[in-house]
């Protein structure tokens, strides 16, 4: 299990480096085409500002997007106690606990760090999970907190949006510049291709980052609970009872333990979640070394 966790962390770091290279390449191409070094500097300033905004506003934005509401222990002892016990076990600060009124079984974690973390579960999840299965699901979410996945996921989402924004701005600049400008036709072609395909590459990278995070959180949850079967049974129930969330939002999909979107849509071609069968296979393989 520990080897699997270490490997997934390395892959996540490499994928984040990819984003840095991608944004640098876009800025460099635009600066070359428009012969303006300040354009590349401006892109990095915008990127930095956007990252800071995402860093501090991640939790509140996620809550608004999902319709979750905060609870205390008296409101739902089953969920609150599970999170509280895991907080003690992992040595993490007690996160804020939220419930989403939705029959679709799902859960998520967000926030900028363990001290400002939020974990949430839907009413549908609470209805179908046994105690050890709920513990496994919340251990999965607490693993996202412990491994700082909550920060990585929101920053990655922000960078994906930023790549799309920068690409769009680059294309629109073509309509507001002098036609007599001495610009290389080859450079313009490269810029157009970059502006079109960069957001697609960023979306694929986001998908890969999120998928590795899910594998890592599954493995970490098993290490926390010492109960691989609890995680396996919880995943099987998530697959068996899977249904789209009432508030479907492609931007928030990566936050959840399971896809929150309707199956069969085009968006699922770029799903942020690996197939549950593959997740179960990894846990089964990991049991041999546990």
C-alpha cells in the first residue's frame, strides 16, 4: 500500500508540472506572435492572481455549487461520529461536516488545507451505507484532506479554467490588432492551434490528476481503517446505486468520490473518475501487501 501511495504522489507532481509547462508554452507563443514580452508576463500575473483566488475561495465556492449545509453532532450523529473518530485516528483537525440533500450516494472533501477542510456526504449515501462502509467512504475523504488533495484539486481546476481563458483571449486579440502588423503566418497558425488544443490538453491532464487522486485516497483509506473489505463493499454500493446528482456540475465533478454526472453524456469521455471496477482491482491487489 505504501508503495502505491508513493507512486501516485509522484504521478500527481508530474502532472502538475505539466500545467506549468503548458501555461509557459502558451505565454511564450503569444509573446512571439505579437512580439510583446509583456504579454507573457501578463499571463503569469493573471495565473498567479487566479491561483490565489482559488486557494482562499475553494471551500465556500464548492459549498455553494453543491448546495451542502453544515451540521452539528446532534443533527446526524452517524456521520458526525464517523468523521470525528477518523479525525482522532489520523491526527487531523476536525473538519466542518456538511450534508447534501440528494438521493444520489456521494461524498466530497474540499478546502485549502486540513485546518480549513470541509467533508460532506449526501443523504443518499447515508441511507445505503453500513457503519464500516460509511467509515471507509469518510476515510477516503479524510485521505484527500491528509494528502492535501483538496488543495491540488481546486488549484488544478483553476488552472484548467485559466488555460481556457488565456487561449480565448489570445484568439480574440487577433480581432483587435492592426492587420498591417508584421507577424509570421507560421506563428499565427501555431497560436491558433495552441489556443484550440491547449484547453483540451488541460482537461485531459485534470482528468488524469483526479483519477490518480482517487486511487491514492482509496489506498490511504484502507491504511486508516485497516479494513480493505469495507472500502471494497462501499465502492460496490456506489456503483450499484449510482445516479446523477440533482445539481449536476462538470466543474465540481472531480470533488466527489464517484462521478456526479449522468452516464452516457459526452462529458463522461473526460470523466475525472476511474472505473470503480479498476479501483476495486487495485485494492484487491494491494491486499496482498497490506
